[in-house]
């Protein structure tokens, strides 16, 4: 396991230590938890977000009006 040196304001560290004691943990453990969360797999989050978006689209009652269109592809790309 690697060691990490941080520069933190004395008062902030004192308050963090007090809170960690109240939560029956340590500042080191809380920083480790934060870094694990911060470094989590961004790609899996992206895939999950895309999945949620697809689910919302599939559940949508909006049809996009494609059945009612009065134009053709050729009309749009008239040359």
C-alpha cells in the first residue's frame, strides 16, 4: 500500500479527527473511502447512465411524429 502526504489546514484536520472519532473511524479511513469512491470505474457509470437514458426513451409516450411526416428523404436532400 502506498503512502500519501497531504498539506491540510491544522484546524480542518483537528475538526476531521474529532468527527472521525465520533464516527468510530479515522481520518485515514475516511480519506481512503473518498479516494476509492473518486477513482471508481467511470466507464461503468457511463454505461449505466446510457442504460437509464434508453429505458426512459423506451418508456416515453412521445413517438417523434414519424408516422405523420409529410416529407420524404429526397425532399430534404433535393439537389
